[in-house]
C-alpha cells in the first residue's frame, strides 16, 4: 500500500463513546477502517474477528451507558463482525451444507 493511502486509512479511528469515525463520521468501523483492518489482518482472519469482538463489547458497553434501550445486538454483530467473513455469510446463518465424514462410494 502506498504511503499516502496508508496514512489516509490510519486516520479512520473510532471516537468513543459514540463509535463514529473521527475522519469521516461514519459508524465505525467505516469502509476505510475495514480496508485497513483487512490489510493488517490479511493472514489472521480469526485474530481480526477476536479483536473486533472485543471492540464490539466495548461499543455495546459504551452505548448502554448512553442509551440503555438503544442496543440492537444483531446490528452490532453485523457492524463489527459480520463483514469479516470472506464468504459473505453471517455466522448466524443456518443454511450451511452438512458434510458426511464418510466418503460416498456410490458410482
């Protein structure tokens, strides 16, 4: 990534307790923050999900202090974790194929 582009992406940080991007004011993680995080964790997708789970917990805690009735857990999941799935599926999707542990020997 070029130095100028990297510097631009690094400015997209969360402002707490509202969890908005300090650069573009979008809900964090904003698209630029997502690009930066994907690049930083390119070889560690589980690490990215764990890191974002911790931040999601912090964001929910902050929101509960501001507005106890304003927390939608599914929205927070989509916002912080859902986009990290490379397949585009949400972890709560139940329509996953079931694979047999034995090989199918029929011809």
